[in-house]
């Protein structure tokens, strides 16, 4: 007969949650970098974006915030192990 310990299930759920958060954080970093590139090339998957200087710097700033938030999320997960 197999018995389950509540601690084992809780630990498995915690590991799944941490993997999910790390996956989302990696996507945040990737999308942030892509947004920074899009801001200065003014080209997103063949679609031309606004050519304005203010728009480019604003978009790059938002992209860098996405990337930084992703890095901080990964750092927090690694510190909470």
C-alpha cells in the first residue's frame, strides 16, 4: 500500500512553482531585450514602428524594465532555495 506524505506533495508543488516563475522570468528577459531592439530598429516582425526619438527611448526604457524585473525574479528565486 502506498502512502503519501503531505510534506512530499508540498515540496513537489513548491518546485513546480519555482520552475514556473523562472520560466516566466526568462520570458520577461527575452521580451525585454526584443523590445529594446525593436525600439532602435523600428521594425517588429516586418511591421514598422514609430520613428520618433522620444518613442524609441521610452520603448527601450520599458524593455529594460522588463528585462531587469525578470533578472530580479530569478535572483529572488535562487536566494529562496
